[in-house]
């Protein structure tokens, strides 16, 4: 049985004040769906964070509806989706019983939707165990077990509950949204909890032939295992992810439960990059993709007036600036500096730096009057 493992679409993501829904739509239509047609999987697994927030914008819901129609309606490929920590499990589970009959398995609400999904291929049955992100109290209530304490214990109990419902001897694939110990996070992920209590051990997923994980945005293997993997997010959602590759995992499980999997990249329409140099260097440099989403790392020692607006003449999607203003010290002594530096000298320096010219005689006379008024007020 062939599968595609994807995760963390974050539809409706807001990136430095700009919605990325159009960029996400482009990647899904122009990259993801053609890849689906090339791989021709028997099932597609989306491991949580379908949306970027629990009440997504209408455009994001429309985009997901379009993808469901393309995958399940047009291509007749079963599509198993779990909720992540950004999703509303209740909203995502709406109509799940009816939709399951058509091959769309929306798994979020523990009591209504979290049960093994059994699919068949030429070698027999494959059981998929959906494990959406859940709070400990939800698991205690759903399993009627008040002894469950802590997030790892809740995830372990949920896994054992699902395994008990899977017929023995058949192949097993878990779909989960969690932070596995040892994973490398990115700065665009929302913490699952405070203090690291959300981290779970990889051994929870040892009974499965493959585990499709969501939550961490960088594609990676978890727990040192070849078959416990994060596909990573659909796109780059922070400049900390600028060097990451984004895509999906295409895998196949044979009749004996052996899994082969490989990462397939999805190139975006606009990349997320960091450009570095002085303001002049950036404006004079040849850039093959000036329309990318950019962080400009300005290396100028002095301030650059209106840098963002001026950079956007060449780079229309500069989203942020980072500066490295130099601080020169002669002796390291700072005591009494304000008293030692003449106010007029400070204003001369200010004018040179920010206006690119010295003060005029009229400006000097005005400032001298202001200084005299200040002295008289202090007296």
C-alpha cells in the first residue's frame, strides 16, 4: 500500500501581517496535486494543524474544501486527517460519520472519531491509528480512566486503546501530532505546553510499522527510527526555517509490514530567505528572485533612513529588517559621558548621520537658544 504523509498545512497563516492563503493554494494546486498524480497513493495522511487557528478565515476553509474535493471526490483517494494543537477538534470532526463513508476520515473529537481506520490492499488489511493532539483531561474522560496523569501518559493510553481495537496480525500505521523527545523545533511552532511537559517518548510508537507525525516543521526522523518521521510543514512559516526543505513523505508498506519512505520536496512560488549585506550592497546586488519573502539583515554600522520603504522598491516582499549598529568605545568608561559631550556636538553628529549634512547657521542659532532656555529652566 502506497501512502503520502503530509502535515502542518496551517491554512490561513498570517506571516508578518500578510495572509499566506494564496501562496498555500499555489503550492497545493501546482505542486502537491501533481505529485499526488505522479505517486498515485492508496491513501493520504495529514498529521494535524490543517488550519493555523481554531476559527480559520473563510478563504482557508474554502481551500481545504477544494483539496478534499480534489483528493477524495475527483481522485477517489482515501484521506485521513487528524487535528493538531492549532485546530478545533470539534469543528474539524463535523460530519465525520457521514464523510467516512466517502473516504474522508476527519479525526479530532476523541469520543466520536478516534477509532482505527481499516483499509485493504492486495496483501490484506492495514490499520491506521489516528492520534490527534489531545489534552490529558480529554483522554481521561474519553477512556474513563482517572489515573492518567501527564501528557505522555495520556498519549500512551490513547495508543494502547487504539492498538487493542486493531485485529492482531495486521499491519499498523499511526498518525499523530506530538513533540517526540529529541526532535528539532522551529520558531514558528506554538508550544504544546509550558515547561516541556508536552514531550513524549518515541517508544510509544514502537508497535507500529510506520508513524506519520505532525507538529515539528522541519522534516526529520524521530527517536533514531527510520519509520517514525515528521514530514514537516507545507511551507516555510518563519525566517528560522529559511534553510529547511519543505515537502511530503511518500512511502510504501509491503505485505510483511516493511516500510520504505522518501522525502519529496515541494518548491513554493515565493521562497522565504534571509539576505545579508549593507544597504548599498543589497540595492546593487543581482538577485534572481527579488519577489521572495525576505528578511534583510543590514550590516551597516550606522542607521539607514527609511530602509524598509527603500528596499521594497527592489524587493517588494521584504517582511522584516535586522540591524547591527556598531558601538565604538575608546576606553570603556561610560561614567559622566553625557556631561562630557557638548550638546551642540551631539546635534551636529545627529544631523550628519540622519540628514547627511551639517547643521546650518540658522539651526545652530535655534539650538543654542533651546539650550539656553533649558539652562534657565533648570536654574
